């Protein structure tokens, strides 16, 4: 007998799970899908979410980008913003709130205007990622910035690194954390020499200067003769 079935020969003292025998009774009435006229959704947000939904055969697939649109508008996934998205997508707010509360980059509580995620996975950790995170936390005290560690940002080649307002920077030194915070507060470019976006791509590397040397052929004439292959 399975333990979830309650007491049996092998477990006579095990309490019976009411979910098995009677089912669970919700503690409150079932949440309804809000109507658009009830939530006063801004037209531009509604149009953006509808455009996102049109990209997918199943509108549920647009949940994350729709919540991202809500967060970009309000700074975080506010209860009203979630209700507005739910009304457009024809979901209950609980459906979208369950998604928003699962992902680290979606926030269900107010956060700072600027967001910094410091990678703490193994490549960054081995190169001082924890110390970099501590430096950002210390430098950002009292500033309008949300700072957190992040398990992996997928940029091991520039470890240790951080995402600052959705842009990658690295390799970073702990001493540069205070500089980055100061530049954020001043509205200046953040660590321009460390910005991944400013680095050339592999295909952008210019060819070496000077006359290109033609490859030698094994059939090149030597003393008037042609050497066979």
C-alpha cells in the first residue's frame, strides 16, 4: 500500500491524507478571468501583449514576454499589471503570477530602477565572483539599484562578469563595482571598456595589413620544370 493511501498493514499509524479520500477544498472561491473594462489596461500595453500572443500558436507561450512587458512598464510585475495582462490573454491572474514568481528576472515586489545580476557560477566563482558580488552590494547601499547573485549568465569567456540593466560587462574587478554604481547614478555610460556589446565579433576582425601571400602550389615550376604530384 502506498503511504498516500493512509494506514495499512505495513504502516498502521500513518495518518490518512484527506486529498486521497475526499479531495482538497479550495480555501476561497475560484478566481475569475478579469474583463478588460474592469482593469483599465493602457492601450499600448494591450497592443504589445496582443502582438506577442500573435507570435505563438498557443497564447500561453506568450506568458513570459507579456510579463516582461508589464515589468518594463511598471518597473515590476505589479498586481494591477498582472491583472491587465491576464485580461488581455484571457487567463486568471493566478496563472500569470505563478509564472512571474518562478523566474528570477521577473519581480513580484518593487525593486530598484537599475538591476545588477552578478554571476556566481563556477567559472565566475573561481575568478572572484563572490567578491565581486560583495563589492556591488557594498557600493550599492542606499542607491536606487537592485543587486543579486545569479546562478549562471552564460558568459564564461568574460568571467567574472555581471549583467547591468540587461547588458553584459566583464571581466570585472571588485574595485570597478563602485565605479559602475557611480556611473549608473550619474546617467553615464557604464564601464565602456568592459561592455560586451562594444567587443568585436569574430567575423568583424579585420584582415592583417600588407600584401596577402598567395598559397604555394606543389606544382610550381622549378628551374623550368613542373614537379608532378
